[in-house]
C-alpha cells in the first residue's frame, strides 16, 4: 500500500517516463528479494556463554537466529577434545525451531580441554556456530609408585602411596604393569583395597629375564590416575639365543635357523623357529621343531604364501620356559595370481554374464582382471576381453559384442607384477540364429537357433526319408491313415506345393519312434523333458509360447495372443491330422510330437494355441499326425 501511494505521489510530480523507470527498478528489486526468499539454506546459530563448569559437566547452549527457510528439526551443542567438533562427536539435542536453548553437557573428563560449537539442523543440512573452548576442573587422586623389591624370575613386590583422594572416595587401587612403557589398568594389574594411604602389591605371573614398567593407580568417582613409572627386570634364567638370516627364499619356502649361546643352566628340550605375518611371533604361531641342546641349528620353512612378508624368531625351551631370538624378516617371491572362471549366465544373442574368483593374488597386487573370449580355444587378453577392476576376490563381467548362435570359449584372467594368469576354460553358446545351415537326405535346408543351452530347428521337419535312406510312406487316404501302426507322413491337405515350404510335413508318432531315425545326423526328436526345459528357461509354460510363436497373424489366427517370437523359434500353426484322417486345427494350433512314449497307445506332444501365451504338453494316440521339430544332440 505504501509503495502504491508513493508511486501515485511521484507520478503527480514527475514525468511518466521517470515513473516507468522507477517502477521497473522497484519490480526488479522485488523479484530479486522474492528469489532470495525462495532460496533455502542451513540454519544460522550463535553459541551461548559456557557456564557451570565442573570436573565432569558444563552448561552452554545457543540461539538459532535463522532457520534458513526450513524448519529446524534438532538443535544443541557438540563438543570434542579435538578442534572443530561436529554432530558426529559428542552432542546434545535441545529441541527444535528457532530461538534460544540451553544444553547441559555431562560425562566430561576432569582436567580436560574441550572444543564446542552450537548446531542447528534442517532438511538442507546442519549449520554451526563459531568455536569456543573450556577446561573441566581436575580433582583426580594424587599418588606415587613404590620401588620394586623381592624380585624373582616370575614375581616382585611394589605398591604405592595415595597422598590425596581428590575429594572423592578411592574405590580401587593397586599397580599395573607391562613390558612396554606407560602401562594402564587395561594391562596386567593388582587390586589392593580402597581409600587413601600406602598399600603393597604382589606382582605374579611375570616372564623371566624381562623388563617391566610399573605404575601405581587409584580410582575415584572422577576417574583413574597413575603414579610415577618405575622399572625392573625379572631374574634371567631362560636360554639366550639369536636368529639367523633367511636364505634360499622361493615363493613358498625359505631356510633359516638360530644359535643358542646359553642354555640358562637347564637342558634345552625343544628348539626351532616360529613365524607369522605379524610381528613378534611365538610358538603359538607356525613353528619348526629342530632337535635339542645348545648351539647352531637350521630350519626349513615350507607352505609359505607367495609375495608375503614373514616375521621370524628362533626359540629355545628349557625347564624354566621358552625364550626367543631377535626378530628377522623376509619376503617370499611373488607369483602370478590363482583364479577360477565363473560359468556364463544370462545368455543372450549378443551378450552374456560371467566373471571369476581370484583366490590368491600371488603376493603382488592384482592390477587388472576380467574375462577374455574367442571362438577358438584358450583365449587370452589379446582376444576380446572385459576389464573389471583390481584386487583379489570375486568379480562379475558383462560380455558384449557376441555373434548370435556361436560357440565361445572363455577364461577369467588376472594380472599382477609377475604376469597374467588364467582360470579354467568354459564354453557357452550365444543365443539366436546359428550362422550355418544344414540339410536332410532330401536336400531340405534348415536353420537353427540357440535358446538357453539348447539348439533347436527354426523350421518344421520336411524329410521323406529316414536317416538310413529308407522312404517314409506317404499316406494320403483318410481310412488308411487311421489304420496305421507304422511310420508315415503326409502334407497338409495332401498339398505339398502349398504347405511344405512353410509348415513342413505331418508325421505319426510311429515315424518319430522308428529305429531308422527320422532326424538328420546330429539331431533328434526332443523328449518331453527337453520340451519342458525349453519352457522353463523362458519363464514357464504360461509365458513360453508367446516367446516361441511367430508374431503377427499372417499364419496364426487372430489374436495370436502375446506372440513376440523373441527367441527366433518361429513356431507355426500347422494343425494336425486326426484319428479319422481329416486335417484339423490349421491356423489355431501348433503341435509337435515328442519322442517320449506315454503308454502303449499314446505319446507326448507339445503344443501352442492362437488365443493364449502357453507352451503346454499333453498326450494323444500315436497314429494322429503332428509336426516335428528337432533339437541338436
């Protein structure tokens, strides 16, 4: 309203052109402000002053001055002993929305400096305040450590004196020790009562001839503190020995040993070397056993991993215990990777999926891996290949650029600094039409298509001869056909010129079962199991027919439901010749004999129907006439 009034006044006093200029400027400013308002950002938050600082708590908070255009879903403070804390560190959750909030911080460590920031989170992200710092009040116990006495090979006496409990009752006290400096209660320790004052501690289970570092400790409600560190060495009675350098190193073996310069006054009952891929191996790791007594010995290491760094120590055992020589290290020689090939899956006309598993990198980083393939055996990386990452383990390879209907040989490969090695060779068929054709004894030419792990004829059988060369009787009369108990064939409506080329011949089951063999060399009439395998590969009988039938309605009756012929099988509706010799089902049914007998009178057949997507199977009388499709042996 105010802007409108001002504009009216302005136009009364100024020329219209000036008014237009001013109006455009104001509209531009208004548009920029609207766009700015539409931009949503993280919230803006200010950190409050830190108050109520104690040994384990403090209070702070903050003020969310802007929600960034999106509701603040959580706000609080976060802190850590390192600079620039985030919500991944310690934090509070102190409500939602904009405005001020208070955040108590508990569980802090005494005498510790903390870095703190306020934070606020909306759907865009998290905004932080500037960083501040504070230090908690230190009130832990004050104590000293008593020097060691009564030292033996496995025990000693120490203790401590708690001169101040820090204003909180001492609930645990004792000494802790380790063979490395600055031990804590996470190492070996004693528990020697409660309260302030002096106490004595008995250290047991020590190793002979070993230097230990000891500190007294005391625990109150604030935490645990330690006295000054003292050190001592137990009595040395174990053997003294050195470790020899490794020699004759191969990918899986090496020679090493040791020299026992002193048996410690007790007979050496076992000696050898122990090894591991981590430092400081003991006899609990892999080891050799190389005789008894003092002096020099040799150890043969076998079963090593290629390209691997090993840590080795000689050991010697007497009645006092086992002692170790200085640690030496060596690395076995790397070899080529060890791998296997994954059997191809997801076979298609131009693609497939395979891969491999690299069980060993040979001790050298695998820098390339994948599969290679060719139409000849033993392919290498000089042939077609995939590149599928680096390192050991299992990998998957997507194979492309295949030719349909071809036999391929495939191997996984892996390359390291030593060279390239290959997995076992596997063979697979790409899906789709086979490039070569084949003929029967009549000279009829057939094509083939690969579907799954099967190779099928693309056309119905047309032969008039058995494989032996004997003629299959051509029976045309209806009554004669109905009386048959031996092999015979006919053409649809007894009209070869019209139906042979497209639909092939119609055969009774006796011709299919004849020992003289109706199929061309290298082929056979499928069993019912092979027919069902085809259907199952394509997703089951309720959908397989759609993928096998020729698409469209130039041969199939309308609607030829679901037909896509995505497999290239090109099933056609040749119909049948019934028990009375008449021809039936042309255009609506595709029916093919199986070689599997159902009973003395019946045999199995597979069929497809114009009005659904099924590829089903049933059985019928053996003298009925159906089409035949062959499958490769």
